[in-house]
């Protein structure tokens, strides 16, 4: 079964490397990305102000040419489901 990937309507950076997100299907919540800070390309986030400077490009959150996070990944964190669980509902 094919499902459309939800689109981000609003995204707000919060303190502590968290994002408040609202999707076009009405789902909203907060995602904690603090576990990524300092790892590999995410060293860019060592300055929390850099974390707060993102854009939504092609339905992905993008910080620079090296960092983007897929919308479905963020959505699955909010609804607390694996891809398989989501795909089969």
C-alpha cells in the first residue's frame, strides 16, 4: 500500500536541540535530536545557534549542504512507529 509522506507545515527550533513540528495531516509534536549533536556532520550543531538555522527544502529539514533530515523520519519519531508499522496501517 502506498502512502503519501506527510508534509511539514510548521517547524520551530526549541532549546535543547528539539524541534516542534506540525504536519499537513494534523499530527504535531516535539522531536529531540540532541543525541545527534557532536557526531560526524552534526558537529555543526555544537553551537546551538547553528541548530536553530534550518530551512525546509523539498520537505526535508536542511541545515547546510551536509545536513538534512528526512520528514518521514521525524514523523515516525512523533507517532512512535517504525516504518513497517506506518506502512502497514
